[in-house]
């Protein structure tokens, strides 16, 4: 493991669930002396490429991976790991976690890294974990982090929210590198809300730029979107401070400001007149905001939270309204005092 950075940790065997770009980047970051990392991939060709050529040629092409990183297509290879990172898309997280039922040690940390809300149930990923692997120790890792930046070792900072502070301290030791900085927190739900809502808001920002509405409108969407995110967090019992941190404002700014973001690029295409079906058909990776928007609209309505930007995105996604009509509806809203609560 000469190419892996030296590190001493209690987590000697770590499994990463999900061989997409983000899962691969996390596995690359975790790979170091003292940590044996195995990455579960759904696609056999992805696992073969990682093992044979040390590159994820499908989801993270052009990024050399550490030779010590191993990939598998068998979830049984992740049984009895010291820690697990769950990075499968949100809509597939339940299936992958259920496959591990009865095969993890009680108290095993499961770090949830997918950003979204389950469409079928309205559950956050912590709810899914509690239902499928109640013996696990839950954690959420979220923040402004593009996979390619992390895989290349570029400076990145994230929130690591944990229930058990002692396990959190050990996870920080296992995760930290000179260029990957996790900040410890205890608000798991808040970290999840930020990660889910920002994807929907990024679609809105993409639509605005795709329609040529200008950078002023783009900035307004980020600011008012942050207010929507915070309103929902407070209604669900999360902390306002989390929404101002890395997993809230930090992730929102990154995802809403980069055309390489899957969600923002989806919005750009919608704003330029492309159909959602054609946009999704051309992609080999998941655009979480498309699945999250409809369930987020229902969740906000259930709790009486006003989220007009997110609701407009959901209406466009579900075909209830055109992009132009959605923009008109937002611009015609009555003027209010500026407040997170307004």
C-alpha cells in the first residue's frame, strides 16, 4: 500500500457501497496504510476496470485510483466490516442496506453519503437505515464536495454528523487527510435536509440561467432557496446553524453555481427547452433532485412549510406546469418582508 497515506485507525476494514463517481472518490480518499477498503459496484465492468486498470472508466474516467483499492460486485464481501459508507443513490439505498441485514456487527458505523429523500415513503436516509439496519450506529457525511475534486485530493471540507461522539472522533481519524477536512456535528437530520434540498434548488438555478434570466436572478434563487431549506429544517426539528454550515449553505452554493453539477446541468437543459425525458435518457448517472422534488413538495405541504421554489421545480418535473409558467408564478408572488420565516 505504498501509494496510500499512512494512518492509524480502529477502522481497519472499510466497505463502500456504490461504485459511482462519489462512491469511488470516497473509497479513494479512505485508502491508506492501516485501512483495507473494498468498494461494492453494481456494474461488473466498473469493478473489473477498477481492479485491472485502477480507473473507474464509466463514472470517473481519467482519474488514477490507488492500486490498493479493491472492487467487488458481491455485497457479501462487505459483511463484518469495521465501518460502512453507504453511497448508493438515495432511491436504491434501502435495497442495498437490506441486503446487509444480519451481517453487520452491532454498533458498526454506517455513514450515509447519499443526498435525497426516498420517493416511495418520504423517508430520509437515516429513517431507511433505522428500519433496515437498526443495530448500526448512524452517521451522515454531507457538504460541498464534487467527486472529482475529492478523488484528485483537492481541498474539500464536509460535515460529519454522528449520534455517538466517540464513534465520531474515530471516524474523523479514519476520514481526515491533509486535503479532506470533516467537521464533527450532531444534527444528522439537518445535514440530510441540506443535502436533499440543495439538489432541487440547483435545478431551479439551472433553469434560470438556461432561460437567460441573468446572474442577479441566480443569486436571488440561492438566497431565497436557503430560506426555504431553513424553514423546512426548523419545522422538522433540525438546527438553524446546520443550514448555515457546510452541509447547508456550503453545499447549496457549490451545487447551484457549477454547470458540472448534475442537478444544475439538468436545469440548464430544461431552461433551454429540452424535455426531461431526453435529458435523463442521455445520462449514465443519477440526478437526485429529479426524484427528490416531488416528494419534497409533499413533505413541505404535510408540515405546512412554504417552499415555492422547490414546489415550482416539482411541478415542472411532474409535468404540471411549463418552465415559463413556473417562472411567471414565482415572479407574481406577493412582496413580503425578507425573513427565513416569510
